[in-house]
C-alpha cells in the first residue's frame, strides 16, 4: 500500500503541479508561480514553505516510514480503511485539479501583493472559499489512511495547521486588501474549507 500511496502522490504532483502550470503558461503566457516573490524568512515565504513541507511529509514521509517498519496504528490497519484511503486520495487528486482549473487565469502559487487578479466565486468557489486546499486535505487524508502510521498522522496534522496558516495570515489578508468589500461579503456567506463553516466577518 505504501507503493500505491507514493504513486498517487506522484500523480498529484504531475497533475496539480506540472500539468496545471503548463496549462496556465499556454493560456496566459505566465506560469502562475509566485513563490520567489516573497523574501526568504517573510511571513508569506514561511507559510508557503511550511505548507510544502507538510505536503511532503504526508506524501513521502508516511509511506517511507511504512517501508522502514514503523508500526501502523492497529485500529486503522484494516483493508477496508486502506480502500477508503485510495478512494479519498483519488477523489482528492481530481477535486484539486478541478478546483485549480476553475480559477482560470487567476490561479497562482503564492502571492504577489502588487498583483490584482479576479475574485472567483463560481464553480466550487460557490460552496467553499478554498476548495483547492479542501481537496488537498482530502487527498492527504487518503494517503494517511493508506499508510496509517504515527508519522503519517502527525504529517496530516502538520499539513492541516500549515494550510490554516497560509490561508488565514497570507491569502485572506491579501484578497481583502485587493478586493475590499466584495471579498468581505463573500467571506460572510461562504465557508472557509467546508460549506457554511468558517464564514467570517473581516474588518
């Protein structure tokens, strides 16, 4: 199951990373990558780097720990749990790519605070404000259930925490700054990661 988890992680990287970047470049002439615009050590750089590390811990760390003989959590070590993990991982891959495509020309990795992109509220963004991150967490939950050892569970918690950090302290303030009242109204009616949950008043 660890080999399958790693294979699905590679598929996720190819679709949500390489292919989505290629599509963006062909459609707009721009890769959408803004990673290098945040100075090293800045809040934006730190949050994005932490999210990347959490993602690698889930996709690589958990399966490798399984191969190295880390004892699985007994209550999760069951074929039906592993099958559920595969289903969630595949759904997470498809949902991540779909949500990325729904952003169209506004899709970015990282934040350029001098850049203004359209506020997308259609497609999956009608139900949650961050469907890409929601889908990534579904994928991560699936990978964790495929190799349910302590490191995999810790990695999932780390990824959840870093995604929360990225959204709350980097992306939401940026979107509020460039879209103003339109974004504040959106936040009051649409949940952050789950429909109806995480609606908030931004001042």
